[in-house]
């Protein structure tokens, strides 16, 4: 893959470059702010952009705003944002419209190299990768309001993996279930939560997240 990285912390940025290049990818540019990220993305047309949320000058949401601008002007460019904190509203902003080629991970997840590179690959291919802690908070909030009462414990596990962006095959492997069993659970989830089933994983993730957010 061709990748652009935007991260203001020099050591972390260098670590990302080394990690991804060791995995066989090409890092076209590694920059320190949102403006430079946008310029690099336009120049190099990467498969995916990896961006920190908080960057100079105010260290609030510059990276997110740059990512949203990139998605607006170049919707075919995949974006994976990294954060030190769980900010569900940021995840919702990034997913608004279409979650295809979108990811939101906590920086600590980079420590698991296999999981991180899998997420980058999934996002670059047009999939979705949401941090399980963000998904967990959304599920917990919906459970407190009774939004998930109709679901069985197993269906909630399947729903959480759906919201992370996992395919049916990925869910089956994670929960040690047959593919047919996973498909039955998902059909039941759509029915119980009154969500229209869809063949597109990204559309179903967006539907689930919107339901949980509501």
C-alpha cells in the first residue's frame, strides 16, 4: 500500500513509518500537521492516510478536521485516525455519510502490530475499523437506555464485532462459530433492532452505529 502519515510526535511518527515499511508498504510522506497532510494526500494519492486527531497549532481536533476535509474533497481516499482518547463524537463525525474506508483506533492499539496492520489493510480496501473500546462505550450507552434489551448475550457479541467492521467470516473466527450461525445471529439482530438488512458490510455498520448513537 501507499500511505501518508500525519503525526506531530516525532518518535511515534518514526515508529509508524518503520512499522509499516517493515510490513512491506510504502510511506509516501510523514508530516506533522493537518495542512501538510492534505497537501501530501493530494500530491501522492495514497491508498490510505493515517492521521493523529490532535495536532498543531491548538492540539484539539486539527487532524480530525483535516481528515474530514480530505474525505469531502477526495472521498475515494481511505482515512484511519488515531487518538489517545475515546471520543465517540469524533468517530460519529468521521462515519457520517459513508463509513467506507474509515477507521478510528486508539494509539495503544498500535502496540499490537498484527491488529494494527490488519486494520490499516481493511480500511485501505474500503472497509471499516473501529476501536473495540469505542464500540464498547456505544454498546454500554445503548444498553443503559434499553436499546439492546431484545438481544441475547451472544447477539451483543456479534453486534460489537459488526460495529468494529468485522466481516461475517471474521466474526465466525473470533467467536469460534460456523458462518451459518453468524448469519442467523445477524439476521436476528436486524429483525430485533428493526434495522434493514444489507449486503454491504459498511452500510450495516453505519446502520448499527446510528441506532446505538440514537
